[in-house]
């Protein structure tokens, strides 16, 4: 199958996904919006929105002449990456697969998180999800949000890892070293720190450290 992949940025997981699809015998051509300014950071929401609109329009225009050459268009992020491809997919009767990955479908009003919170984006998200051929989701929670906004054909596909490269260290070695490593896969931006509640994590680690010290002291 020939797949046209549209994504905000050519991240490490995107490269790995392309490699896996190609190993399975598919042909993948990737267009990403980073070069068009969609992911340029700005402290002003309006500027970020303008950059996103500009990036998606340019990405869409670049994708138009390629549509006829591919069997499937695959988009990371329902909104805003999936909007224009879904429109074109309906016009040209091409299947469109969307990947719901977080804030494109989920929303938490208490921390002002999620695209559906914005008055102009929620109707578009509802339309996209109702008209896409298929939606896959990185978690059950995102799948539930996608269904809430109207998606009818949703499948959860969890992110995988290369177990040849990433695997637990033997517990005995960890005990000998008497050290523990905590890994969190998240950018340390203000919105992410708040949404994932890192302050509570740090407080909990202080309690864990006290408990470990207290336990070790009993045996001396």
C-alpha cells in the first residue's frame, strides 16, 4: 500500500513508524509541517494559531498533487493536521486515517487544555471525526474523547517500543547500585508540567526517599 503521512514534525517516533510500515512492505511518503512554521513557538496564542493555520495550508497545498498517487492518507493529530486532508479525502473518495494523540480530542477546562475548548475548533473536530474513514488512538481515554465528539470507527493502538534497545535492568544490579532512575517522557513546558502534575510527583518522591532512608536505618 502507498501511504501519504502528514504530521506536525518529523519526530523520532514518526521515523520509527515509517520504518515499521516500510518493513511491512508499504511505501510511505512523509510531509511534515515543521518547515512551514506550524511548530514555531511563541508566547502569544494568537501568533501560534496563525503559524498553525499557515503551516497546515501550505502542507495541504503541497499534498494535493500527491493524493492521486497514494492509496491512503494518514494524519497524526485530528486537529488541526487532519482538517484539510479529510476535506480532500471526501472530495477525491480517498480513505483518511487519523491518529488521535491527546489535546487534539481531549480537553480539561480546569487547566485550559485541549483544542475542543476553543469555540472555533470544536465544530471542526466534530466534523473531522465524523467524516474520517478511520480513527486510531494512543489510549482508551483519547478513544473515548474521539467517540464523544462523533467518531464512529475508533481503535486503540498503544505506542510500542524496541525491546532490543529499551529493557529493564536486572533488579539485582539496581539493588547493588542502590539507585533508582525515574523516567518521564514529556516536555518540561509550563502547560505540560501543570497538566501532568509534576509538583505532586516531586512531593511524592520526597516521601518515598524518607521511607527508604527510614527502612535502611532500621537495619544498622
